[in-house]
């Protein structure tokens, strides 16, 4: 869904499990992109498609990974195989997306069976015009630099042993975010507590682990340590430095109660391999000490949201028409008007007439969130044959 800065609904998308909705630029034009499909509550991975919509909310492209074979926990073949966590449009006409595959693997090095089951993390760079896979990366191809015994994920899930069966594999890596950069990719491996730089040829360039145990970097500030992180992003990238931000999910399901979950901004010196803290946030406040945004929707354990994005400049111009509903009341008629996805209007005008040819304006009102109520005098249902309609208006 899209909301405005006050939490008012602007656009409600199709029903079903959806994730990672955002606005991205393709060839200089803004598009809405989101994932939708079938998700696994146990592991947090999923199989589905990335949908790309223009500003009329018309689908113009779909990314599926349907030409790659994936084995799943339930041995079911899905029509599309993109994972829900991340899809990022590149500046060279492609989109990079995460994927997961269940496979057999020797888990003896971590105390598991010789013929165990593992959930492997992957990502693919796909050409937007042709759907052709330009590049693919698999975590199990890099055990020489990231061995299994560096994973922080226990061989159990909510008290149940993992790695013994296909239906309950060990998810040792868990890719949940990445970012294409000029010379490769910045990848996050949540269950390793690692931010990883991947070269364009797929080789590991460097690894930054949140607690220095298996890291190419030395973290110099205690508050810069991290665990179970999400949404890693690199900015201010130079030849020998960058700034990395993340959601540090320290208070996770595994280490519950051991420390606060925070937002971190880290100065990463890639030349001298050191990390220092720039900013640590528990909640974001403005200069007056007021929380910038606190949002809640739905009831506990019924609605979940993985993450939200702030965006400027999205101009929704729906191909669909506005919706109107009419209700007779004791002192008149209530007209309810809405236009799913529209951003560029300021209010509504209600018209009525006995014929389509003799409509006259009844009332003009300002927009009141997603659905606007227009109160009209008189009961139009009792006037015999009478038409009511509405039209949006704008100050521009």
C-alpha cells in the first residue's frame, strides 16, 4: 500500500502476500515495483514474481525466474521463483533479485548429518528487456571464504532440529538485502552477521562481520557492533571508503532481550579496514524532539510488514475511474468518493440531474483522506429518476 505522510491511504494493491514495494527509476521514468507470491512463515523466504507498474498502476513487466530450477521445502514447483526480500533496479537496464534453493549438503562440520539439508541463498541479475539472466550467485559456491561454521544460526528452529529433512532445512546464510555498485554488489548475510562485498566476477572482495570474529575489518566503537541485520545500504562510496547504514536487529528471535534493536550508520574505511560509528538510532526525532513517524496498522499477529520506504515525487494517475457510493440519511444524502492511487487532486465536486444532459453542480468539497464524504441536502433516492456523479478537482 501507499500512504501519505499523515498515514492516510493513497493506494491499496491487490490482495495476497506482498513485499518490498518501492518506487524505482528505469531509464529516467519512475515505476512502482513490488514482490507478490507464496511465503514461508518458518524461514522468511518465498517464491513469487516482481511486478513493475507505471504511474497509471498498469503492469508493464514481470520478473519471474521461471527458467531456473529451484527445489523447495514442500517439493512444490511454483510458477515464479523470485524471493520476497530484495529486488533492485540497476543503472544498466537490469534488475537484481534474491532467490532460495533447498539442497542436500554435508553438515558434519557444524554437528549436523553427513547427508543433511540446507537452504541456500542466491541472487540473479536479470535483463529487464529480455528476461535473460546476466549473472547468478550462490552462497554454497563460496564456502572456502565463508565456511558453514561461521554461521551464527543454530541448528534448530523454535526448538525443532533443522537440517535433517527437506521440509526443515538449515538456513545458514539468509540473504535479505543487497545493492548493485559500480564494481560488484554489497550483500547482507543476516545469519553470518556479515556485510559482504562481491566483485563483478562473483568472488568475495571483503567481509565485515558485526563482532570481528570472522571479519576483514576492525570495529573501533562498541556501539557499532551488529547482529541479525536487515536493509544494508552503502552511500558516499569512494575508492577507499563508504558509509553503511542498516537495521541492526540485535534484539532478534535468537538473542531476544540481550540488547536494543537500532539503526546504525557506519563509516567504513576499506583501505585501512576499520569501522567507526557515525550514528546510532533507536527512534528518529526531528530538531524539536518529536518522533518523525510512528505507524501501526492491523492487529497483533494478523498483519505484518517487512519494511517501508519513504519516497518523493510519485505522481499516481490511475487508469481506473473513481469510485462512488451513495447513502440516504435522515437529513439528506451522503456521497462517498475515492480514487485508488490518485495523488494529483485536491477535492471532489458532486453533480446531480434527472438526465445526463442537465447535470448541475451540487457541492464542492476538499479531499478528506482516501475516501471523502460529501453531504448533500435532500434525499435524492426519493426524487424519482435522478443521477448523481462526482469528479475530482485540483487547484492547479
